[in-house]
C-alpha cells in the first residue's frame, strides 16, 4: 500500500514544484479537496480520472485538481 501512495505523490509532485505555490481548500460537508496551481484560473477543460479526481486544464496545462471523497482516501 505504501508503494502505491508514494507513486501517487510522485505523480503530482512536478505540478507542486513547477508552480511553487499551491492553494488548497477543503469542503467538509461535500468531502471535497480543491487544489489550485494557479490563481486566478479559468479552466477551459477538465477530465475525471478512474479514482474520482477531476483534473482541470487551462490551455492544455493542469491548473488544478478536485479530489472527491477526500477523507476516505488512505
């Protein structure tokens, strides 16, 4: 299990390093974690991954992620 988590962290690490600052907010009622790599941002496209993460794009660049059911993830 730890190997999978490490791979997940490694896959998003480049976005954190590229943007230097990451804004986050958590909606406990909806159990949704929002990550923003750019502010202001205006997504022009998005896609949902198999593990219920919405990746938001602006001009084909990832500008944020919305993580559904955030508290249930290990």
